[in-house]
């Protein structure tokens, strides 16, 4: 196994273009470099676009009901319901206001 890291798409600057070759007998470094290449050439998850609708009569995503369709922030563990009890009193209302205004106004 021998490959040159700079030849792999998305890894041009990884480790300064070192070789990972079995002939150099540095098996640990070769294994680590190989795993670095695998991790940077694998498709990375992309952030999902916000699909939460803009509703009239509110000015904050945390004003929506618990588990509102398309609104991840209202799901248990989301920033409006961090402890997952469907009570938004512990939610991040500041973030809800900012994100609503960035998306909806």
C-alpha cells in the first residue's frame, strides 16, 4: 500500500503531502495517514436547510408548539426544548427570535 496524500481530492494540504508507504516500515504513521485520507475523502454531512415555516402573528420560533412540523428547534432536545419535556420555559428564546428574524423578515 502506497499513496500520496496530495493526490486525493479534498486532501491537498493534508499532512503536507506526505507519502504513506509500507516500504518505509512506519506502519503506524501509514495507518494514521490512510485513515486521515479516508475521513477527508468521505462525503461530509451538509447542514440541512431550515424548513421551519414563517408563521404570521409570531416573532420567535420558540412561539411554535412542541414538535412543530419542519422545525427541528421545537423537537425534544432542540434549542426551544433542550430537556425534551415539551415545556419551552428553558428554551433559548433569544436564539429563536434571532433565527426567526433572519429567516422570516
